[in-house]
C-alpha cells in the first residue's frame, strides 16, 4: 500500500519530464514551524526536524523499482546505479549533519532519536512519523508534502544522470559540488546577468552591499558584452567591486550538446578576465549544470573549475513567488546545513529572499561566506 501511494504521489507531481526543471516545485510553509531559528539551538532543532522528514521519504523511495520511477517520473529510462549512488550520498550527508545537529540534545529536546552513526540514523529516520507535541503537527503535515516533492526533484535528476548531466552529482573531484563549505557556512551565487544598467543586477548588488555581503556572479558572455556597450570596463568594474565574477557560457544553452562548447567557455571567461580583472575568479558554471562527462581535462588545462550548487532556490521558476523562494531556501539550508545557494540576478526574487534569510538566521551561527574564500584552499 505504501509503495502504491508513493508511486501515485510521484506521478501526480512529476508531469512531463524536462531536462532543465521539475514539473512541480517544492515550497514549504515555514510559518507553520512554531519555534524561532535565530539561535544555534533553534537552528539545530529545526535542522534535525527537516533531516528526519526528508530521510523518512528517502527511505520510503528505496522501495520503488526502476519501473515505478519510469512511470512516476515520466522518463524513458532510469540509470539504476546513479540513483543508488546518489541515495547513498544523501544518507551519508544527512547522517553527518544530523550528528552535528544533535550533539547537544538535552533530555527534553525534541527531534532527538538515537542516531550516533549512519546506521542508527537510517533506523531512526525510517521509523520517524512525527512527534506527539501538538505544536508541530501542522508543520509536520506540510513538511512531509514539501519533502516528497523535493525528493522527486532530486530523484528525477538522479535517474537521468549521467545521460543528462546536472548539479545532482560530479564527474570528478576537480568539479565543485557546493558541499565544500563547513557546517553553517553558505555562499550566495547569481547566474545569467548582467541586466542592462539600473536593472535587476544593479538592484541585487545594492541589496548585497546594504547587507554587507558579497557573492559570486556567473555572467553570460552575450549579456556582459551588451552591458559593456553601455558602460566602460572601469565603470562596470566599479559596479561589481567587492564581488566575484565567473562565467556561465556565451549564451544560456546546454554545454552537453553544444558542438562548440569549448569556444563558449573560453570566450565568456576571456570577456570577464579582460574587462573585470579585479573581480574575476576562474570558475565556470555550465547552464542547467549540464556539461560533457569527459570535459574535465579541458577545464583542468584551462585552469578553470566547474562550479555547481547544492541549494537551488528555483527563483527563475514562475511556479513560485518570492515568498515561496525564501521559505524553500531556508528549509534547504536547515536540511543540508551548508552549501552553495543558486539565485539569478536577472530576476527580482532574491532581492526579497536574501534580506529575509539574513533576518531569520541572525544569531543561529550561520556564516555567509566571502566569495573570495571559495573554493577553500
């Protein structure tokens, strides 16, 4: 019965498969969580709760066969080895994060079932069906739905990988997955800009400076070239002052099927390097996270690193508004406890989400990374 219910839910949520975005976007209602997260203890409590709910759904998904996933996700085939490897990776990351989040659990603390190692965490999460405290019931019901949809996003990427590459996994240790920062450390990143002068890129930069933050911007060559027709390199350099700027290709097309993808990389990187030398970083983010599986030698020779992410805000998606984006990102920060957050500076939603995230996590021990310190040495 449980398997049938899971398949039905996945079928309802999956819709038509698409290589660059889920058909349903996970967005929780964090207002249902009854406790503040603006302390280290509060952040850890909420983090443990998110991990237990997600891990319970992860355990349930292991009962699905490849045929179930094909039917549910509306895809033609499943890479079984990829799905198993990525599930195993998530279990390890969750168990590690849960050990940190539960290190100071007191006798009366909630969401603290025994879970000192991965096996114990798996057992506790598999058995987890909420707690008796009525204050958490509305949150729990909402969070189960959120994590079922979110897991569906990840399973879809895993099932398609490596035939369709994405941020779900790396091809080599030279690629940056977004999981490099230490616990409670997060890096802000923005794709697809710059916009024209006084557009969303400039508004995003103003928001970051007001908050005393910086971020890494992955610019599209065509957009940067257009902006340079409006302003001199020196003027644009001042616009990006204090930030880090990498490249996102010449245009927003998948580099996994582009015949001249190397040219897209070298042209877009050269444009940033030559015109924004003070902000340039040797990082490349492939559109959609898609790149060729054998591209590592090229990037190594070019002294560039492919830079992915582990927290997707989905701010580009018209299925979610700024309110949903900010609540989704906070839930995923609590779930994964560290990482690289993907936003897009051509859209305005981050201008609402980032200040709210700062306010919510003040006092929680969260550190917003200086972009110049990523990747760690």
